[in-house]
């Protein structure tokens, strides 16, 4: 008896369309059913970080819009940032010198963080750890200079409810905006330090997943970007 070739099982045959998500709400439910990835492409950790950063963007935007509204509506003279934030060096007042150094330090930390992510995906634990700790050190330096800036203004009589140099709203705007950003930098320093130590210990080597370094980098780049807007609107305007 002649044997017939086996009939291919349609359920097990390769079907290019089988990997595509189902249309409509079923497709959405299927995309979000995974416990590790959103839409089968973006890891949950990265997706949640983007959502957190989006919410933080709204908060900083409200702060800056409120600050600009105050600046444009009050009749009391607003203090000149070039004079308020000047430092006396060698008998001369240099405007915004401390702010310029702070900005340089924070922007430089973005470079070290980007290199850390690059070496993380190369599985170079030593360089990744060193660059992340360097980023954390630059962030701590920024916070230290900001603390000096705060102490200087407090010694000159600036308070959240008053300001001997002009508009009383200056103190409230300054301490609220820079303080909220400084809190983010401080938390970022702790966050980066913890991740760096876990990288050095080899915790991510066992799982082969270094995406946490990239996720930490997203947070740090956001903090740096926010400072650019604060620097432009608060110190240069």
C-alpha cells in the first residue's frame, strides 16, 4: 500500500500572522498581559520610569509656570540674579560664577552616566561601577554647592516669606524650585550608588540584564535636563 505524506498540522505550521497581536481590545489585553514587558518591546522597568518622569515633568512645569506668572504680574522690583548670585573673588564680584560651575558639574555628570550605560551593555563591571560612582560624586558635589548657595542667601536674610533685596516672592520661588530639584539630585546620588555597588557585586551578571543601569541613566538625564530649564528661567531671566 502506498504511503501518503503526512498532512501538516495547521495549528503547528509557521504562520507569520500568528505572532501579530489580535486586533482591538483583545490585542491591548494581550500586549499588557506580560509581567515583564509592556507591548512586548519595552521592559516594565523602563516603562514605569518614563511614566514617573512624565509625572515629574508636570510638577516642574507647574513650578516654572507659577514662577513666571509671579515675575510678570508683581509690581515690586525683582532682585537682579547677576547681583544676588555673585561671588566676591579677589575683591571683585563675579556674577553667576557659582551657578556656572554647578551647571558644568551637572552637565558633565550626564557624560559619565552615558558612558556607564555603554560599558554596562558591554558587561564591563569595573568601568561601569567607576563611571556610575563618578556620576554620583559629581551629583553630590552639585548638592554641596547648592547647600552653600542656600546658606549664603539665608545669611543675607532671604526667607521663603520675605526678601530684603526686593520682591518677597523671590525667596519662596527660589527655595521651592531649587529645593525640589536638589531633592531629586540627592535621591539620584543614592540611587546611582546602590546600582553601582550591585553592578560591582555582580548581581546583574547572573541575570544577564543590565537594563537597570539604563533606567537609572534615564532618571539622571532627566534631572540634568530640568536644571537647564531652571538655569535659563530663574538665573538668566
